[in-house]
C-alpha cells in the first residue's frame, strides 16, 4: 500500500503548526474548530450568547429562554406555524370565477392557469385561454396551431407528421399527386390495401390522401388476403360457400362458410373493420361479437381472422384451421411421449412459433417430447394482478397450450402432470372467443374446466396496419408518443386526433378448474 502524504498546516485559531493527511484542514483539533466556528458566528450575527432575557413565544405565548437574540419562537414547530401565518397574511387572496371560491395568489395553479387548481376549473380556464389566443376551446382544433406543428416537424424531420418519417420522400411526393391516385384507385381499380402494401405505407395513409383530394374510396370486393384464405380452405374442403347472406337470420354476410362442418370464417381487414369505419356503415363496435353470438345460436362455429395476423402468422393460422376442419391426418399418441419441465427460453421459442398470441411470462413450462423432439408445450403462471386477480398460494393461471402437430391426449397428459406435481387448489384460464366457440366441445371441457363468464370485447389500436395492445397507448403515455396531445381529451379522442383508430375483438371466455384433491 502507498503511504499517505503528510502535510504541515498552520491552525487558524492558535496559529501553531500541526501535521495532517488533509491538505485543506484548517484547525489542529476539534476544540479549536468549535471555537473558530463560534467566533465566526458572533462576528457575522453580532450575537451575545450569555445573559439573554426570557421572552414570550410569538406563536403559542409560552415563556422561554432563547439561545440567540433573533429567536422569536420556543420551538421548531411554533417557528414553522408562525412563518406560515405570516405568509398567509402577506399573500393576496384571489377570487376564482369558475367555482366562486378564494385561493392564494402564490399557488402554482394560479401561475399556470389563473384558477384555483381544481380539475374542472383548470379545464375551464384552459378552454378560455385557448378561445382568447386561438379562437377555439381545444388547441388541437386550431388550424394555425396545426400548421405551426407541421412546419416544425418539416424543419426537423423533412415530413409534416412524425409518423411519416419511415416513408420515402419520393413516395410522399407521389401521394400528393391527385391524378396519380385516381389512376391507381379509380382507373386501374387497385384496392387501398394493395396500394398501401406496394408503397410501404398504411391503409389509413392512402385513405386519408384519397379523402383529401375528394376521390371516392371504392371497396373492390374481397381483399387479396381474403382470396388467398379462400383458396386455402377450398383445397381442404369440397363444398365451401363464399360471401353468403343466406345463413344468418339477420342476413349479415359470412365471408366463408362450410355447411357440412358448420364452420364459418370471417376475414377482418384492419381498415374496413375499424370502429370509425363500422360506424359509417351503420354498425356498432360490438359488431364482431354480435355476429359470433348469432352464428352460435345456429350451432355454427364462427372464426375471426384479422388481416395483420394472416400477414404475419399465416403458418400458425393454417395449422389451427387444419385441426378445426379435421384435416390433420398425421397423429402422435400422448402415451408415446414423455413430459419434462423445460427452461423459459426453450418454451418461448416454441410458443412464439406455434401459438397465435405468442409467449407470455410463465413460471412453469411443461414440454411433451416424442423421440427427444418437443411436440407440445403448456405454460402456467401465478394469478396476474393486471387482470384484477389477487395472488394466492397454489392458485395458478393456464397461459398457453400449443403443439407442432396433432398430439392425441397431449393436453391431458401435460395438465395431469401439473396437477400431480404442484397440487393446485384452483386454475383459471382465458380462451380467445375469436377462435373458441360455446356451441361445440372445447379443449377446456375435455380437461374438466368450467366456464364461469363471457368477457366483453377488447380493443386494439391500429398502428401501421397492425393491431397493437391498448396498454402501449394508455393516456399517461400518450404525451410522449403523439404529435398532438390534449390532456383534457380522452385516450381515444387523442388517438383519433392523430389519425389512429381502434378495432374490437370478440372478448374471451373465462374458465376455472377446481382441484378436488387438496
């Protein structure tokens, strides 16, 4: 170890030299340091610490002996209360015209909004300020404000809106040409979805440009993806009806219907089935769920396939349809397989590849192996607080089950292993109603679960023609993500102002398994 350097300093109180390892030390001992500090305080304050007369506390009136001439109160609490009273007496009181109450001018609410600070008063004050400055109650509706934002965005990124940064400048230039758009959509009869795919933009971007130039949007029958899905179903089944209105009593259209299996398939384009688009067509936001219930009343299993899922997870959907349409001839028996607990990473890779909803955070992952090859996986977790469930001991949620091929009894074998290994009291699980039906026996029925509720539909925001979970666009995060944000508006209103819409699914069934052996 290196030896510390020793310095020789002069004490500022006794003026004698002393040794120290600190170059900046000014006194030789604690006594001299205390006396030095005391003498400095006497010089600066001019205070005499001896023979101080008793006095009354200006706050509580108690008689006390002060430690210094400037002390006015007997204790810290009284000092705080006395200073607060002084501030209140010397601070001007303002009358709030919105709630008819007085408040202090020093409050932060007055400085920012000229109101008392209550949410309703702040909102009214903001609207009044916007009306004076911009002529509108909501600043996002002001044309001048919108133009300023567009100009700033153009100077910074070279585009008028932040969400257009990924679009090539040549593409933006082309879509500002009315004749070019008319030629694509009207003359050549190319649907909006295909135009968007060809030029790497969203369907909303194309639709908004058509609306800007007053070009009528035309729906040219089925989309390219829907035709592709129909061709695949046609290869699997002989008798398939397309775009039929003769099945449902309400005369609503079924995109694909297989009469002998009583299976219907709906292909939901994210643009044409968005909430605002459905409203224009006279439908409500629960349109998909109501159509599903109507089909189930006739014993029809109605499946909903969303456009972005078909584009990004086509193989998973095809495998699932093979099972539902009973066309998966290859089969493995579960008794030929072995159950093992597998690491999270291995389970994640398998579930991402074979499950439509991808992987979720699980604490127990069970794998079914056939000839040392993973063919099925089932994952469990503790109860999720995000769904309003209280975490209890030996209460679990079945998160995912999927297989790479048809495994007869695979789910039962994995589930039985979990019951024997962990002896749970109760297991809860949720089934996507876009794929699970109530009119036929399901996997949950075979495992011994009981259906306890039918959840209401959930919504997803459409970002760049893809469904994105609403959690990513909750109101507390919108100010960081949106170009135009108004705290006085709701989450959905702010999203609409930025030209983002949402789409609704069919909700989920809730199933519960109560274990008898505890």
